[in-house]
């Protein structure tokens, strides 16, 4: 039996600013993970990944990142993805600034 | 200092214009990312975790005050008001926007700087002893050699698609401050018995996944043969080096797989062919470059003000004792400015700090600054009489930390706070160790101790050659830190040995404390440094301190 498909979001870096973005249900790029559409079906996730990867004039490095679904929306399951939602830990120079 | 010729200026301007057009074509969609990526990397532009990063070459770590001021201007105008000085004597800007990068490159060109060959499979920025031209123990200034190599290697048509990156370091002093044994090629300037100048050529050193100490391929290469010999080495590797597996592509693996004697024979054969192609132009060029590095006009002055402050001001005295080194000119000193204030990010300087350092170089330092591979800034030529004024000025902006070579003078790579390749963070580990030892007030008692931290196996933080090396890994989705002990980055270079299993993020600082406590209790007296104690007592007491007796018994069983 293949491994069970875990919930995912489509994520990338914005072409112009380089910062982390997530794909929303309306196929727009958002800076916030909470806006991201959570994908629970593998075939659907693959199609959205391929479509998003074709948007080369908007983003760079598109991939699927694992998330956990919670009442407060999707949450990262790996520390790397957690840092990507916030920014560096030595200065509040990333998304931490906006989150305040 | 070397000044651009008309050719250099035109070359950099043309590259910048090309890159500006490439950025435009990327933004308007006519270039895909796959097409654009190699172009941006050729110009030092990376995409990291949260933003782009622009890596600017500071050739052999030397810059003047106008260049430092321009870096400050760039930090303010297009970045977030700071820059990160790196172990490769470069500066990195962590937050540029793609559209702004061409303007940043033009601003760099105004002060004869660029980002060419700071990335990609080319011959990278040549690094050199940061005390070059100033050190009391120096045979000759290595920077003219480094500049010659830079001119030869920049845009060298044969070497734009090498199997992998290629790094060269040069030292002119027997005390190796340029880590020559951990580079693809390390050059040590030496004299033979007849007194002729030449090089000891070391090949196949490197860190990363497979750390190796370089081996001597030629113990005396006459000065005039340098470029044909280097060209022979790089071209032998260019053909033999493995392109099927990037983990086996560096010259260290080629030397390891073929054996030093085989490589030497091939290099000699190639050298014999190439030597006649270098018709002496390189030597004319070298003579011209040497003139550009003529020593500044040192003055003879009374060192009275220095002696007075040294006798009466304990804070100044502590700073001099740890941050000031012997200069070859009488009355002069080399002053190191620590970018490691306790708790700060190693290697970072704000634009205000950059401007202050530029002002001090202009006023007291013959207009010269250096970036050290240990991520500090050096004022190489300061008269001792001026040191009290320099120190007082540095204090105003948090730049007077007296910790060079101490436990808080940590090399740390950007790690997972910035780097897309990282498997764990390194900056906060450095910050916490420094903060902890500042609280304990043990730093001076501990003395010389190099901690070096990398956030992944690539080893940008030189952890293999740290007295205490820390490597951040991802173990089943949590940060885990492996420790090595006994590494050495000097002329007696050695790769550190692993202590055993790694430590979780919140266990790593206590683990370092147990290692340091073990050193303090094992050393014969305060004069026996950490590395000497480790070499004498070996790994066992440190292992016991880290893992307890149970672990040791389990191993023995
Ligand atoms: C953030 C972007 C960076 C990336 C993507 C990066 C990438 C790499 C990679 C892939 C290697 C391994 C090369 C190999 O073994 O073949 C490496 C090695 C190295 N890098 Fe970096 N690095 C980065 C930042 C830095 C910084 C900030 C420094 C200086 C502080 C640095 C200095 C070095 C050094 C000294 C080595 C090891 C020596 C060697 O074997 O070449 N790197 N880097
Ligand atoms: S060692 Fe790894 S984490 Fe650190 S800068 Fe190099 S590639 Fe990034």
C-alpha cells in the first residue's frame, strides 16, 4: 500500500522580492500560510503543483510543503517550514514584522 | 592598493549592462528560471530561504574607506541597513530585491567592486592572510600574487565550466592565517636555500562533506612559474574531475582517487607544455601589480599616548591584549575590530558601524581595511599613538569587544536563518554561547579557543577545523548538533574528531559548557591552551563529560 497522502500546501518564493508565498484557493499568491489552500487529495495536489510551476513570471522554486490542519488553519510540521512562515531568528526582518 | 585599469572598468561595466538586460528579460518572462539561474549565479545573486542574497567579492579581503562607505550606502538604500562579512572575505547582502540588483552592481562598480565569480563552478574570490603587508612575521605581501591570480582567473575562457567551484588561498607568512590547507589550492610564499622567492603549493584541501587536508604537490615552485603551474593544475582537474557526482567533483576527491603522485606527474607534463605559452607578460603584469601594493608611508612618532593609556586604562589594555597584533613597522600595530559583540550575529555590521570603520581607516589607518576569514574587520596599519582614539571611537558603536581568538569570537555560517541548503540554525547557537560566556566572565581565563559552526554538511562555517566544531543537522525533523574536537585551521591543520551522538538545540550550549569545564579542570596551568590540552589528554575525558561513564563502558564492552 502506498504511503498515506498527508495534507500539503503549494509554496514558492516570489520572483521580485524573493520572499515566501503560498497558493490560495483562488489561485493567488499570499504571504501568509493561513491563506493557503490545504490540499488533501494527491492527484489534485500534483495538478496544482504543475500549474503553479508554470507561473514562472511570478514565482521561483515551487514545491509542496507538508502542513497539519488545525482549527487555526494550516500549521507547518517541519521546523524549516516554520521558519519560512516567520523569517530569521536573529532579527525581526522577515514576516515576523508583519505578523505583529 | 590595486586600482582598476580602463580594461577592468569597461569589463565590469559591460557585465553589469548584460546582467541588467538579463534581469529585465527574466521579469518580462522571456527567460525562464532555468535559463536565468546560471546567469544570476555568475553575478553573485542567490535565492535563499526568505529573500535573494547578493554576494560581493572583497578581493583578498582588502578594501579602502570609500569602498566601505559605499557598502554602507548600499545596505541603507537597497537592503536592511546591514551587511554580513563571511569566512571567504566577502560581504553578503541578505535582502536585495531582484529589480534593484543591477543598480546595486552599478553602485559597486563606482568603487571598483563587483560580484563576478562569487558563485558557480569557477575560480572564486582568491583569499589571503588578512594581515598581509602588515604582519611582523611575513616573508612577503601575498596580495600582489592574489591579484595576479584574480586577473588570470577572471573570465578565463578555459575555466568557466569547471567540474565544481575552485578556491585558492595565499599566505606570505609561515603562521598560516589563510587556512591554505583547506583550499583547492593553497600557496605559501617561501624562500629556498639560495634565497629565491617561490611557493609551496598545496593541493586538494577542502571541507564540506568530505573534509581533507591539502597535500604538498610542489615544495618549491619558482615565483615566475606560478601562473603556468596553476593553469596546469586546474586544467588537469578540469579534465579528470568527476562531473557525474557533485559530491565527488572537487579536486580533493580527484587527488584522493588518482593519488598525489599521479596528479603531480600529469601536472608536470601539462606544465611543460604551458610554460612556453606564458611569454613573460605575466611577470611584467606581476611587477606592475607589486608597485600598486607598495607599503604606505609609515611615520615615526612617539608612542607615549599609547603607553599612558595602556598603563592606566584597564578596558583599553584588555582590548589591546586581545585585539591588537604586532606590525612589521616600528611604532605601528594591527588592530582587529571584533564583529562578535556578545550576543550579536557573527560577521554582521550595520551601515553606521561600516561608516565608522571607514572613517577610522581614513583618519588613522592609511585608508586600508581588511575582512578576515574569521568574520572580523582589520585596520592593518595604525600607529600605536592613535590606538587610544581608535578604541574610544569603536566603543561608541559597540565595536570595541575585546574577544579576538576567544570563545565568543565564533565563526558561524548563515544556517537556517537564511540559507536554503541548511539543515539547522547556526547563528542563534553562536549568540547563545557568546552570551553565556559573557555572563560567566570566564572568557579571559579560557583564553584561545576557536568555535566554528556550520548549519549543514557543506561546512561554510569551517566547523571541521574548529577547536570545537559544531555541525547542525536535521535528525528526524528536529535540529541536532554534532560536535567535533581538536580541529586546527593553521599551518598544523587538522580535521576535528567527532565526540559521538549529537545534541538537541537546547542541549548544545550545556554540552559546550561541559567540554570547556573539562578543559579547565584538565589543563596543566592557565598557559596550556584548549587545543594543547586536547592533544595531550585526548578525547576520553571530554567524552566522559558529554556522555557519562555508562556510555564509555558500553563502548568498551
Ligand atoms: C547562503 C548561501 C550559501 C550557499 C548556497 C553555500 C553553498 C555551499 C556549498 C554547496 C558548499 C560545499 C561545496 C563543496 O563541498 O563542493 C559550500 C562550501 C563552503 N562555503 Fe558556502 N554557501 C553559502 C554561504 C556561505 C557563506 C556565508 C560562507 C562564508 C561565511 C561560505 C563559505 C564556504 C566555505 C568556507 C566552504 C567550505 C570550503 C570548501 O570546501 O569550499 N558559504 N558552500
Ligand atoms: S554550511 Fe550549509 S547552512 Fe551553512 S551557509 Fe553553507 S550551505 Fe548554508
